[in-house]
C-alpha cells in the first residue's frame, strides 16, 4: 500500500490523500488520465511517476519543470517513507507514505476522481488544484462547499502592521506583539500557553506555520475566544484580517482595528452587517460562519478558500472572450442576488484581485471575496481608488450601478491583461474609458462597456440582469 498526500500550500497540513493498493505505477500530472490530477500551470500533463521496484518504490521525473526532493532537482530516486516531493520549483507538495501509515485525512474536501479511484470507487475524491496567489504560485486548494473566502498570503512569515491599526497598544483585546520596525511577532505569553504535541518540536525552528504531522499551529500571535490567531493576513485603515485555527480547522477572522472599538456606531454597524452576511447563500460568495464579540470587539468568521485570482490568470495569458464573458455573467447572477437583499448589498470592491478561480468540479467557477462589514466606511476613510472604483464611490457614495461599473472594468482587464486606466483618455465625453480604442476588442462589446463605465451612474445599466441579457446576445453570435 502507498499513500500520496497533497499538503496545504500555506499550512503544510494534509489536504487530500490518495491510497493505492494494487497499482505498480502511479502517475501525477495535469492530464485526466493520471492517477492523481493536479491542475497547475507549472505541472506537466504527465509530471512524475511513482514506480514499484523489487526493493521498494522509486520516483521518476517526467515533467519539464522538474521534480524536487529536499530542494534538489531529481531524475530518479528511491522513495523513503514520509518523503515530500515538490512538482516544479515552488510546489505543489505531495508527501509519500509507505504501508498503512498515512497523514491525517483532509476535512470536507472534494474534487475530481483520479484514474485509480474511478476504477476502485474509493470513498475520498482528490482535490483539484489550481494555481494560487503570491508565493504559492503553483498550487491552490478548494473544498467541496460552494462557499469560500480567500487567504491572500504574504510572501514572508511576518506582516508589517502600520501604526493606525493600534495592534501594539495594550488596549487591544488581542495581544499581538509588534517590534520596533512594525512587524508582528509571536506573543511569548500566548505561546507559553499553547500546548504543542511531541511531533511539533522537530518543526518548531522551521518557517512552517503548522506541524506537518499533526497539523497544530507551531506558534500563535494570540487567542480570540475559541480561535488561535496564527497570522495577520491583511489590514486597512478600518480593520484587520487574520488567519485563525480552531480544533484542526482554519478560518479567516475579520475585526475592527482597536482604535474603532470605542466608536459605538461603527461597532453596531459592523455587527449588523456581519449578521446579515450569515444569511447569505450563493455559490459565488464565501461562506460566513459566525459573528461574535470578544472583549468588546466584533468578529466575523469566514471559511477560507485557496486558488489563483483572475488577476494572476490574466497575467499568464489572455483569457478567451467567451470565458471572460462567462465570468461576468456569473457575477451578474451574484449581483442580482446581492442587490435584491433588504437593504441592498453593494459589494463596492469588485476587481480581478478579489475573484478566485475554482476547480472545474466546483459549483461555481469563481468566487468573489472582499465583502466585509462597514464597506462604505472603508471607502470614506481611505479615499483611495483601486482602479476599478466608480467615480461616485470616491466621493463616499455607492449604488448597485457602482458594482456594474466595476464589472465593466473587470471585463476589460480579463480581455486585455492590462489595467483599465490604460484605456482612459480625455476625449469628447471627458476623461473616461473609451472601449472603442481597445485593440482587438469585439465591436459588440463596445456599447456594453461604454454603458457600464459611464461616469454618470444614472446612465449605466439599471440592473445586473439587463447587462446579462446584452452579454448573452454577444455570446450567441460567437
């Protein structure tokens, strides 16, 4: 028996396992005729084989981008129990266990059946892997739920926290230590209370976030209720987003910066909007799990998802028009759902960076993230345009048509791979996007994009359904 385990790109804990009892050759690659299918731009169609030989097993590289063991590119090496192979220089990572011993099984993960599992009807399907953000450019993980939220992982083990977050102040309910240069560092007191398993100690000096054997966090920044905070992922002028761990599962925690905790109106707004999110149910949205208060500070808990952003996908090559339009149609369905809520929910932050590509087997091909409480307040206090922000949002106003404006600019990026402001100019209608000057753009899309990106919100499409109807007419011609 041999077991292959896909390791989490960020946590290095088991994501999905495949067990083979009869096969003498196990092949890994992108093609659907492999025993283990990993969808990744750097993984070859047939990337690596694990072959049974008289003395045990051996690893044989087949891929153009190479297979690595302990950082060294290999051609053919024997398998040692527990060895981790990396497909291409930066992942994905697959651990090999010989005999009945295997890593802890993944939780609630689903994907496309492999050759071996389709034949043997194994109960656990493998994960389907896409190319993800930042340092994990070759692997992404998704779960079987149609809901998800991204973790945009920084490139280092430390995260700079600017002074406005107040995370270094003693008044913070989450005691996160910040060094003199503004980097978050593990809280010594919190780690003294964090019990490690015996297996954790051999990884404690590594840059891993989690133990490769048991999956526990190796160090924590602090605790919030029942969650242990492992890492600060992102912060803005209003709040902070952190990676949390609880009973073997990871979550994304969103809260206000401590400086806002005494603002009763903001705290109430955060709670009310977060509670509203708990009732949302759409396959293109992340799943919102829980809202709770801790030391007077509100928290929203979300389930994470991993995958490449459409920004990254477009950077790797132009997206076909039919695929780009299909993504926008998917978003039209979501926006119709959000805008019909009571009161209407305006996302206010639609952009390729917030669109996560899902595996082919997922309920929805993309997930839109970035929906957080107090969105209008973030826009008002930061007063920063993302390049996809409607003009009225820069003045503190947001309407459903503001989301449609962002859809238009997103479509431009998906089709061209260039920032939309590349195609802005000062012409007969003032400074705005002029789609007719976009090279190789289908003439059928010009009037649609003109309407979507009109600086006057009253001159845009009224609803997402109206936009969808026009886009469907375009697709019917091609």
